[in-house]
C-alpha cells in the first residue's frame, strides 16, 4: 500500500472502496500550535491503560493535542480519522486495518481479506481473527481513533468493546470524541484500565493563552485583556483563535475584548463575520461554495466553484491559518475545521437560494462519481435533489455496496426515495422488498413489488424485457414468501407461472436466498404447517408439475423435519441422511445447513450426544471454507443449545459476549433461532424480565408473519419464563396457547425437547393435548435439569482423575468441608451415591 497518496493515486482496496490516505495520516502540527507539558504528561501515562479517552466539545483542541503528542514523543501510532461512512462494521475495521498497515506494512494483506470474508450479520465473526492478527505485531503501538463521536452503530460500539477487553498488552487505544462513547467505561475505570482527558483538562490556562497569543498575533495583548478573554472563552481554544484573528490589526483591541460577550454560538457567529469580512469577495465565495465538501482538493474545488484558481486559494487559506487542515503530507487534500465549516454552510444557506445550493451539490456529485468516490457522490446527489441520479448510482454500484457491508447506508438512502424513483431499477426494488421481508414486513414488501410492477406498466418508453424481468422477480419473490409462510397453493401457482420463463431451475434457490435467514424457523418453511409439507411430498411422480419437481429436489429437510417433530426419528433420519449424501453442495447451504442442524437434533433425541456435537462441529469447519459465513451464527447457537442441555452454561455466556448478544433489546426476526438461544441463556441466568421482553417483541413479528412453529416455541419459552418468575397463572396461559396451536398439526418434539421443566408444567394442565404429550416417552433423558456450576465441573473432573478430597481441597484452595459439600450436591444432581457411580453417570450424560 502506498502511504503517500494524492488524488491521482487514491488508495483502493480490492473491492473498489476508496480509502483516502488522509484518513490514516497523523495530522501535522500547525505553526501556531503550542506545547502543553501538563497534558503531554497525561498522555504519556497511556501506556499504563488499555484505553485513553479524550473528550470535549468541538474546538477544544483534542486532535491537535494528541497529534502533537505523537510527533513530540515520536510515538509509534496508527491513526484513523473516522467519518459517518464508518458506521458499517466492515468499513470501520477495514479503515482501522489500513491505519495499522501504515505503521506495520503487510497488515492489510491478511486482515482485510479476513474482514471481507465475513458479510452482513456474520461480520462480527471476523473480530477475533482481527485480534489474532493484531497480536502478531511485536512492537508497542498506540491505535488512535479520531472523531469517534460520528459512530452511532451499536454493533460497531459492541465490537470495539470486545476488542478493548481482549487488546494485546503491547497495543493501547486512544479515542478522541466530542461525546462520551457508549462503551463499558465504568468497568474499565473500576479495573483501572482507562484514563480520561476531558474539557476541564483541555481548557487553556492563562499561561497557555499567553503562549498561544505570541504564536498567533503580531501585537501582544495586555495581561488584563488576556484575563478577560480567558474568562469569556473559558479557555476554549477555537474561540481564542477566532478572537485573535478578529483583533489583528485593530487599534481598539481592549474595547473589542471588553464588549465581547454572549453565548458561545453568538461569539462564533460574530467572529466568523469579522474574519470573513476581512477576506476578498472572491475568497469569501470560494469558502462558502466549498463548504459543502467533507474533503477538498483543488480539482474537486474547481469543479464545484466553476473557477480555476482553487490551488492558489487553498495555499492562501493554509498560510493564513483559516481553519483549513491538510489531510496528507503532499498538501493535496484538505478539510475545514468542523466548526468553521458548519458556520460557512449556515452563511451559504442564508446567502444563496435552494436552487443555487443544489447546483453546487450537483457539480460535486458529478466529479466524485467520475473519480470513483460513489458513496460520497450519492450523498451529494440527494443534497442536489436529484433522486434519479442517486438511484442510478446506487443501482450501478449495488453489488459493491452490499459486498462492502454498507447495507445500512443503502437502506437509509432507499428510505428517502419514492417508488417512482427506483422503479426503473428492479434490483433496487428487489433489495428493498427483501429487506422489508427480513424485518417481518411481509405485506409491505409484497405491496412494494406489486406497485412497482403496476408503475412499470404505465411507462410507454420501457422495453418489454424490463417488464418481463420484473414479472419474473415478482413471481419468484412471491414464491419465496409463500415457501416459508406455508401457503402451498400460492407457492405452486407462483412457481408454475414463473418456471417456464427461467433459464435454470436453480433460480428457486436464488430467490429463497433473499430471505434465507427466515427459512429455518421452527420448523423449516411452510410457516410450520406440517401437514402441508407432507401433502406436497406425497404427490405421485407422474402428477408432479415442474414447480413441485424443483421443490422436491430441496424439500428433504422439510419432510424430515416434520417426521422429527412427530417423533418419528427413524424415518426422519433415513430421509435426511440419504438426501444429505445426494445434495451436499456449497450452492445449497441454505438447505444443507438446516439439515445438519436437524440431524444433530435427531442424535440428541436418541441420547447420542457425542454425534450430535460432532455433526455441528464438522459443519462449522466445513462452512468456514466458503466465503459466505451467514449460517455460522446459527450453527454456533445450535452448539450452545447442545452444551446448555448438558449443563454447560459458561459456553453459552462466552458466546453471548463474543457475539455481543448479552444486552440485546430489539430482536431481529431474521435471527429468531439465535434470539431464542439467548432467551434460554437468560433464563439460566435468572434474567426472566429481559427474556420475557425479548419474547414479547419477537412474538409480535411472528404473529404478523403467521409462522405457526415459531409461535409455539415462543409460547413455550414464555411459559417457562413465567414459571421461573413465580407467575403460575401466566405460565399456564402461555402453555395452553402453545398446546392449542400445536394440536392440529401434531407437534411433539418441540415440547419433549424442553425436558423436565416443561414436563412439570404439562402435568399441571388439564388440556387433553398436554396429557397426550405426557404419554409420549422420549428415547433418552433430557439433561437440562442436570446443570453443574463451574466449581462442580472442576470437582467432577478431579474425581474422574482419582484425586482424593484432600488433594482437591489443596489444588482449589478450599477447606475439606467445602469440598465435601460440593461433592454431596454433585451426587444429588447426578442421582448417585458414590464416586464410581458419579463418574459412570457423568460419562453417560457426556459431562466428561
């Protein structure tokens, strides 16, 4: 990677995302910057802490202080200047990687491909691997993130929290922010792992104001004038610099300072007027017109202003310390001081009318688009009011935007467009509808596709193939929705109407990929209508139409899942193992992976715990060899459930922390399986209130989507949560609802798999279906009632090694009496009377 890039050699990663060198360049010190020893000493202490947090409002000199410290102390530092585009997890850590690469060349060659291999919801999976690469750095380094206040995505905050907790000892983090970031700061303070420098530290003292004045002004002010300025600006360095610029050349400096009063905003407005009024009209116009730009280079500025003197103006502004900060060593890219830029934009909007401002944004859009900065160009297209240009640019770069993990930005933009704006771009319509479907807004998604098709039909100049393409996408989209809703008639109708026009039958896989996170949601497809699945599977071969033959190719998991749910384990396993042998392929992982999860459940139901776990572990290793990691989280959740049933709660708690799920409060229906896994862990922790809240929110979505299997499982989880919190009436009501929903379709395993806690509830119910379920004996004992604490697991392992109570007490630093009490509790849970029986029983239950 070339670290000294100008515009003509902008840094491009292999996916085409432009990374300006300015973002990873440590800001240079200005001529009027002063050394602040008291703060330099505070920053020197950063090596003792995982996190150094520098926070204060705009204009307090945060960036100047930290960059000055880096240059003064020759600190080996990786610097990244963040912007709003870093609110996507992938783009955030990629930019951080490029910053590290500047100090340690070659880092991105490993870290960036790792990050790109994890997309969408699975992007968080890359963070442990990123930490592994960070740990390979052998030299001490300070990682500095500037402008962290622009980060609003909780996923990014959570990933950074995880990194801070596991930061290698030789790596330290400095965050520069206008606001206090939502990170676990209290815990870091208590453990003495962080230090904070805030506005109270950054305010300039009288001595520092004197030093700053000497570097900023040709005429020195009296001590009394400086004291007044200190009082009125409260040491705010941006206000001080603006005051010095306004006072320069005045004969009545003392009178000016004496009349200097009011709120900061008033002071800023007044000083900006004074500063700008002293510039030429041409330079004022240049400042106002270019204030719409986040980053400025001469070529871009000339395109926006339609003038050819940008290079000279930029040089004059830099020499005059007019709040213009160079962003690279070659003095090619600049940005205005943030506060100064805001003031310029205010004046621009007051001076020019809306149409004149839109012309400037349109010029910026064209230049940025032509030069490969399409994310920035789309923003200016919206500012220009040119929605057609924005939609066209989004459509042209759609695959790259999605590949880079910028779906959130894409959805935000789509939310600003009308259907008429995007109807000429079927891919945008399809993406938007798919996003709505994944959030549970099925009816809204279907209406969007319907309206798009109707609107296309009114366009007289549209080629027939465009309408035909939209009709095909509409048919497949409706088929995918019907597939998991359980509307078999609609499914067949939509497929039959579309299949003859498709070039290959794999298109059904393509369309179901649109909503694949929704497919395996208890049980797979058809909204949990078990009899509908069997009805389709029993159509004679000679009577099957093309659509049914396509479904048959991938319907093995559906049928096997139904037989499993009916507790017909032999039939389920026979169908599943045969079909997996035939269909195992990376092209159909969205069907194979649920099949593997189902096979693991069958092994568990038979008491073959080792096989149940081995099946999942092998699939995890297999899926890690493919670029797409979207099924990894579900496989991990299945493994957590297996361990939980065997009494291992800690694995699940570590998983929740690793995936930042411990404080989740807005469940996404597209991740129902994982959320219900989290609910089970919350119940084990006694956090029933949080569990109920998640279940209630999830329940609203699945009722709206009419997903029967999901409704039953959620009702059962609510019953157990209410039982644990002592709300017996609510527990029975939820159980009765589950039984009522389950009876018509004959659900069995969904009850049995919850084990003894649910059996206790069923025995208290007067419903006929509850008594019918109690009469069904599972093939193996469920182990959820055998939950060992960490200490009990340790003692069990020592018992299995043949160690005496005295040895165990000595190793664990416990008294003999304490070890005996733990052993007694262990025997009770395993329902045994001695050590030999305990070891034997533990092996039967796969606790050893």
